[in-house]
C-alpha cells in the first residue's frame, strides 16, 4: 500500500522524467475508450486527487466523462516505469492559465524524452497535439504497477 508521500513522489518522478500519459473512460455500454493525456498534477496527495489534461478532440471520450469511472496511466519514456490509477471523476472544466503553464512544461519534458530516446523529430511530435483539452479532476481509488515485467498489474494499494 502506498502512502500519500509515495503516491505524490512516484507521480512527480514520472512527470519530471518526461511522462507519456493515457486517459481511459467507459461508455454506457461498457465499451472502453482511451485518449492521450497531456499533463497531470497531484492536487492533494493525501486525498489522492489528480488534475489531468485530457485530449477533448474525441467526442466519445468527452461524453464518457459524464460517467463516473476513469483511469489515468503514466509511463516514464526513459525507464518504462508505469503506473495506472483507477478512480472517479470529480469535475470536468476548461483549462486555466495555470493549467496551460503546467501542460507546456510537461509536454516539453515529454517531447524532450521522446527525442532523446527515439530520435523522433520535434515536428512529428507536435502533430500529436490536440486542438482542445479538458481538465479532469479525479480521485484515485486504486493504483497499479504497470511497468513491464513480473510485477505488471500488481496492486500498489488496496481498494477502499
């Protein structure tokens, strides 16, 4: 089981290392849908509250945000250390000026890591950027190690 300090520090290390992020939703029919996330902030480590910048270009993902359950998955581009967090949506809103600053920093770190690891040209990476994002505040109920290897899928914290 992770403590709030471990929770915050694990995410912070991933973010600072140039994290690649995905955000998953589920439709009313139970069908999963995922999109790229562009930034994440630990709003309150003790409450396990995250604020995630999610691509809003996919109408299905946006519609699914009205449902309660979502997942956030992050992976460090350089080390492949990966975490998945399942939880509940608290709020969905447009990004603030402060959110945009965080996104710019984290997108820059992600692109830098990809360029260093894969030698991908920046122009190609910029094509990935969405036309629009939404900020999703979520509470994490479950955490999993998704790092490739024998511990992949192992729970890091028991469900509430």
